[in-house]
């Protein structure tokens, strides 16, 4: 799911673009919640996919 989100962002799309099935929505929500929680702990806001890209990409 993370690779899918990053691919969307590479194409200039919203992180959740094309995430339509209930299963995918659930996985997306769980991943987003985990990332938002980490960002909250380090003093950043929600929906900071730009930071997630920095931390999680190889």
C-alpha cells in the first residue's frame, strides 16, 4: 500500500487516488493512522506524506 501511495504522489495525485475497495480503504486508513501518529509524536501535523516519503523511501 505504501508503494501505491508513493506512486500516486510521484504522478501528482492525491495519496488515496484509486483506493476504492473496502479492503484497500481499510489498509490505507490503518497506514495513514500509523504515519499520522508518528508525525504527531515528533511535532508534525496530519497528512504529511512529504515527510513519510523522506523517512520511508530507500
